């Protein structure tokens, strides 16, 4: 029987961005995806639009679908959520692979992220991306999703739930992947936070920026598979 693999999307995304990876992984695993609250057309509920709330959604999904223990891949914010869920519910998650996940949240590192979350600037500078967000989150107003994400990141920077001390208590195999050209996650910060995890491996994907669509899907699927097989 195939093992379960849950794929988690990043901020401003939805389960749609994981379709390629889901397709490539489905011959080896029972693949699951869902969109976090407020994403992919789901209604925004302020109390449910936070990293801790998303972690609870992951735990709830696993329990409600009676999956037992699962393997999880998380892109960007999804990786942070996956590790937080693993910390909150030991035993439910077997392995975690993160890609492009920013771990060094603080008031000092917040500015670079929130500057990109200005609706007016997005409409003017990257109208195609704005239109993509509108399609991704319809019928929910994409501008409301952007504003909610800005608040989420602000809260995350004020009180990051994944402290170095908490990461040291996550004892499952974890694979931290970051693109060489990823200015969001950052190679040095990713390496540092990977060192806090007792069973973590760290790898730099050469010539790779942050966006998931710029990552080689075959290579990503292979790395996830290797971690899972090695943990069997």
C-alpha cells in the first residue's frame, strides 16, 4: 500500500500550484492537497488566517481523513506550517521536506516581505501577477487575501512559533531545500535553521530562484522520494 504524501502550498497560493508535483508523485504515493483557509476561493476568516491556524488545519486534515502518519512537503510558507504541525502533533508526521521556506522571522526581516504586499504597487508593477491572484482566489477578493497575508507575516515576525529551541525538539527526518538564487528564504538563514533540527539535511538547488514554477519538478519529486524511502 502506498504511503500518504501531503503537499502544502505557499503564501498567496493554492493547491493548484502543486498539481505538477502531485502528478509526478502519484505513482509512488497517495497524494493529498488542499488550500489553506482564505486561499483558493475559500472564505477569509481572520481567526483562521495565521500560521498556527494553518498548522491546525494540517493536523485536522490528517485526522479527519484517517491517514495515520503522513509525509509532508511544504513550499515556502507551507514548509513552515508543516514543521509547526509536526511540533504540535508528534507522531502524525513521518518526514518533512521544505522548499524555499523563510525561517528567520523578526521585525528586522519583515520589511522586505511586506514591501511586496502592496496592492497598488502590484497592480501597477506586476499586473499579470495581480490577475493571476484574482483567478487563483476567486470568488474571494484577491486584494483581501494580500492584506490578510500582510497581517499574517507581521504577526509571524512579532512572535515566530518555530524558535531554535522548538526546532531542536522535532526529531523526525527533515529535508531543507533552498534555491541558490532564493532571496526570500536565503541560503545562509536556511542553513542555520536546518542546523537546529536533529535529523535535518540541507541542500542548495543550484541556479534556482524562489518561485515554485522555476524549480525542476522531476528533481524536486526525486528528493522528496529519497527522503521518504530513506526513512522507511
